[in-house]
C-alpha cells in the first residue's frame, strides 16, 4: 500500500458541444485539487491520459494541464497513452512515481473529445487501437473487430444474444443513477434484445445497444503516498495493481479467452491476498457487451464459455453476489477514451467513501477495476480499499 487516492473530479460524459480538451482538463484538474483540499503548489508530478489519435487537432497535450494553474509551471508533466486503457495507464504511472519516491503527490487527468469528429474519422481513429496489418480493413471499424469476436464466441459456445441483451439492460438500468452518465435511460431487456430501427445490427451479432457510446469528457485524481494521505480528508488505498500487456495481433492468441485480462486479475488478487468473491463490486471495461461477458470468465467469476450464467443468474446485478458496473459502465456512462480509466478509479473511490449517491453499493469495502486497451491487449487491474 504505497499510494492512495485523496481527491477526484468527474465531468459529465456525452456530446459536450461547448467544451474543448483544454476546458475539460482545466475544470477537472482544479476540482480534484479542491476535493483533495490541496493547492497546485503541492503537486509534484502531472500525468495526462489522452488517446487523441486524430480526434482533435491539438497534440502535445501534457502541458495543457498547466493552463489550470500558473503554479503548475515547471512541474514534470507527461502524456500517457495505451489505447482504451490510457486512463489507467496514467494512474499506474502516477503510482510508480510515488513508489519510486520521485513524487509525494501526483495529479492524474484523463480526457477525450470525440464527438466533434465526423463519423468516418471516428471509426478510423478507433480502429487504430487494433493491429492494422490484420484488421485495418475490417468493416464497421473497431465495432467490427468485436463483432468478429462475438461471432467466434457464438460459434464456439452457442448463441449468447440473450446474455448480451441482459448485460446491456443491466448497465443501462444502473446508468440511470449515475449523474455523470451520457445515457440515463433504462432501456429494458426487450428493447436491447430485439433488432429494430432504433437498435439495428452494427457488426456481426452486435446491435447498437451492445456498443459503448462515442463521448466527450474528463476525470481527474489526486494520488498521494500513504503517509501524506493519512493526514488528509480521505484515503483510498491501492491495495494492489497489475498490468499485463498481450500481443496486438489477434492471430497470435486465443482472442476468446482474454488471457491478458485473466493474468492481470490473477496478479492483482494475489498481491492483494484476496479472492474475487471478497470484492464488493467491480467496474469493468464493457466497450461492447461481449467484452463484459468474456471478462466474467477471465476474472474467474465463471468457467470458460459459461459467462452467460453470471448475468442470467443475477450475480452481476447491483444487488447480486458481485455487482459489475454499478455506474452503468462504458455502455451507459460513455467512453471518452483517455478519461475512461481515470473515471473508473474515481467512481470506485466514490463507492468506497460512500459518496456515490444513488449508485452506492451498501457497505462497499473493496472495489475492483479492469480497464482494457484494444482487444484485451493492454490489461490493467486495480484493487482499492478505503483506509481513511
């Protein structure tokens, strides 16, 4: 336990026409400092999670954080990128700086502005998180990549359309309680299950309700060493973290097993000296509903090919044995790529500090996070526990 979250901030996610990357960064950076009760001069290092990939013209965005406060001038600031796990990559880099005693307090910001780009550009930019040599011509872009994964899963383990619709319905129902969510509407199982004009097939067996949303948004964390954190208002400790990077080409692995995800969970639970069932809830990376289904198996909630059991038996519902995505997940909350991992950590800290409002899981003690970049390529797990 070398680092703790001591403050956070979270913008609303969605189509934010009046915002820019800069305005979002400035807002959450200052709000996180206020929430932690510290000044900019106390920050030793700044990490910015920003995927970009052509969504916005401005690159070299680490120094944009300095726009939030003149007292950030001359502090180390670094942009971190690891596809859809960019936010968690920035969080984990902050922890490493603290573990190395190069920083006592670090500010982590995650941001993305996606909706201003034309639809063809959005698809092209997202596809950059796949192995272009193999998947660069995939119809439907990144959704097409996961459409292929879903089709292959159905072929191996049977049609899982009912389970995917149940996952979508669960997450949309949970999203109603999330004030930051892009879509706060309980769509219901029937709507998510049926093909319709409003819910057409997008790629393979995946319908629109199986796909996360294109979003703008930002989130920020203040992370401090444990000694410093215990002197502050609150302290949510990283009981364990793990990062397992897998091959980029799907042809080099069994893509239906999410082995990097399984390895990251195994390492993190081992470091934390707990079992999966000890967690109070999990925020997991449901970029597509098939991803959440396979993640049930990779985290060890069910056996391989049996992920549907977890949702059909109600295990992952908010009142189930292991609530998954009480925030609504990426499916309802939205998925501004660079912000997603930071958001997951902020929302988990809210739960553990009993500051989650209507999202609150009663008596939450331990929270698990899984953030994934690409198709189970960059795999990050955190286990959080409140110690003050």
